[in-house]
């Protein structure tokens, strides 16, 4: 009985000693408690806006009707990587990879490294990584370059017609 009590006390002591390390792995309370809401009225035509969600940059922009036509009927065929390597919520598994066709939402970090993809001109129908040169269409599908997969689509929802909400601590 004495051995059982000793092992039990040792186990409890080990858990209590490791507790600060386990607690450090979870997100801080100030991040976990936030629900990030982005107002779509802040979008300027088809220029992208970056929103910090968790510890990631999320790109949000409005697509024009002409850009939607290009997405539905791409001028160049999509590569095998664009079709097979997608990470998006079930509701965004469609030709525009979003909940509403005119609003694009995805993680802005290139899937090859840590660079933020950019839209260098509002008239360009693609996004580019300034570090590795990877090209993505306006739905975040990889067109060319060393990027291994499409840009990730984080979980989000529409709050009315004029705002997007990202769930608590949505890092994608």
C-alpha cells in the first residue's frame, strides 16, 4: 500500500510540475476569446485587405464580374496541384473557393514559405509571391512556381451582408 501511495503521489507531482508547460501550448486568453469581425465596407474596389486572425494574415478582397468569368473559364488549364492540394471548409469547395463568389478570403501566406502573397496591380487576374515567384489565381489556386498547394481558406462566416466573422482562434 505504501508503494501504491508513493507512485500515486509521484504521478500527481509530475502532472503538477508539467502543468505550466502544457498550459503554455494553448493560445493566450486574449487571442482565444476574440472573434474577429471584418467589415466588407472597408474593402476598396478589388484591392486586397489583410486581416490578422490568430497569428496569421488573411487576405480579403472583392472580385469583379470579369474576374469571376476568368475564374469559371481560366485561360490556362489548372495544374494537377491546383486540383488535388486544397484546404478549405466544406462550404468553400466550389469553383470560386469561397462562401460567396464575389468575396475572396484565404490565408495570405504562400504555401511554399513565409512570404505574404500580393496582388501587384488591381488589374492583374492573379496573386504572386514576391519571394519564390509562385503564381495563384484569384481563388487562391496555384498556377505555377514552387508552391506545393493552394492558398488555405480559413473557416469564416458572413454576419449579415456587410461583414465576415472568423471563429474564435481560427488560424487555418
